[in-house]
């Protein structure tokens, strides 16, 4: 029983080592990049682009409202000081 376990473990280790060596070769790595990684990245970015756009627009709107609120509060505070000074 132990012999079979050891044999399977060694075989698995050899297969993984062989696979990783094949992946590290420039030709194979380029094939993986062109056929798998690049399309995956393009597809993901196209699907997520509208959500990023919405987040940026919402951030800009919130920033504009915050600035408007700041200037209105500043104006209110300055007018109250002028009323108290008179």
C-alpha cells in the first residue's frame, strides 16, 4: 500500500515538474499569453468598463456636491460673522 502511494506521489511530482518546465519555455508561454491571457483580460475589461465608468461619474458628482456644500457653509458662516460684527 505504501509503495503505491509513494509511486503515485513521485509520478505526480514528475508530471508537475515537466509541466512547469514546458510552461517556462518562451514559445509555450507566448502561446498561453496570446490564446488565453490576453482574451481573458480584454473580455474582463470590456465587461467591467461600464461599472468603472459609473463609479467615476458618481465620485465626481459627490465631489462637486461636497464642494458646493463647503462653499455654502463657508458663505453662511461668514455672513453670520458680519451680522454679529454690525
